[in-house]
C-alpha cells in the first residue's frame, strides 16, 4: 500500500485561540504552546487510526484495501457446519482472524469467497473477469445479486449477439476501434443480403480471436491469468526427433489437442463482454471492407479522424454520412 500522508486537524477551541492570539497586540506564548501540542496529539491519533485500518488489508491485489473497522464476515466455506460447498477454507475468517488472507471480495454482492487460484490468494479463472479483473462470485457459487451485470460471461456462450454489439454506451475505450450504431446498421444490411446470421458471424469473430488473426485491443489489457490462457494456444512439441523449436512443424495446435481455446475459457464482466463483442465485429467488418466483399453496399467517404473521432458517438448524422472504419494498409492487426 502506498504511503498516504495524514495531517491532523485542529479543534475549534485551538482555532479560535490562534485567531485571537494573532489579532491581539500582546502575544500569549503559553496558549500558543498548548495549541501546538494539542494539534500534534491529534495528528498522531489520526495517523495511528489510519495505520490500524490499513494493516487489516490482505496482500492479494484482488482483496479490498481495508474495512476501516468493519468486521469481515465468514464466507460460505469458512466453516464445515452448514457448508453448501465441498471446500473448507484453510484460513477461515473468524472474529479473531480478520486478516482475510485466502479470500476474495465479490464486487457485486460484497460477500467473501475463497480464493481458489495461484497460491490460494488469487482468483481462479471462474472468479474474476479475465479483462478488467473485477471479482464476481456468481459462477463459483450463485451470487446474491441476481442482476445480469453481476455475472461473468464466457465469450463462446454469449447469445443474442445483435443486442450485445449495439450496446455502445457500455464500451470501454471506444477509440480502440469499435462500431458505432450507423456502422452496425450497414453491417446488418450486409449480413441480411448475404444470408449470414449474427450468431454465425460471431463464430467467425471468435475464430479470429482464437487464431490471433484479429483481437480487439482490450486483449492487451487482460489480467495475467487471462493472458496466460490466451498465450497457450500453440506450444512447442519438445523431444521431436530432427525438429527444432523454430520449425513450424514442431508446433501443434493446443486448442485442438487439449481444448485450451481462449473463447471457451476467458470470462468477461458485462462491460468487458460488450467491448469484446463490438471490438471483434469491428475487425470482422474491417476485413470485409478490405477484401472488397461488400461491393457497392457502402460508398461513404471516410472520416479523416477514423476511429479517433469523438463526433461519431455524439452525432448520428455524422456517423451515418461518413465511415469510421480504418481500412488503410498501414492499419495493423493485434
């Protein structure tokens, strides 16, 4: 935890006395000394209170910073009695043990659950968003917050894609490359004309993600655990006779061999899921434009600011009049 300076605050008596002393023609050294000593005592008291609260925080980066005097409640696995799970916490939260080590605080119901990931103090893949890292307990055990926003979504299991792709207000970092509503409408006309469903197009987007043909930039900001899964798609076959690690034939597709497919394992909170869906469709739409498969369906001029244009999100007429998909040959994929 970073150091935070805590300054003491003087009480009303000390403030009035100081003001009186400064306004008086004759100084009162004894009263001033008393005020300074009182302020010093208050500063020490405030610093001690802050230090005591901060010391209760866990070493885990996913753990709440401190409870500032609020007692941590045991999680559902802290006791073998009335335990609805098959797991018992090795370091249960009790009235005496308020450290919280080995536990995660759900960001949606504020209930603790056991940390089942690295070294017993980090979240497992089904306990946090693979992109922003927010902790959610719904997949591990049912969250008491029943809203759709309190869930983690496996990318390959997202349905009703057209609803997700159109929720542009939930997108993180729109300037990374995303489709505005006008662009989505043109894409919808293309899909209808080509007889392609949103679900089928989403499968192509996931294939691009899994094969690293196009990955929306939020992938670069994944948690270490998410990146670990994403980067285990192709691994060397060690011990192959006559083959080196640089030989393409010495590599196998781990997705096919062992089922480690990013789209089937990565979890996303609601806003990150919307960002991934819309961002992958940006790459899908970009690819169609660059290959010339659209024909004369979209003859709009390009906006000179491209994906960096803020007006496209505020002014529908501007988004309808100009294309904001960067199709320059200099535009690189992830």
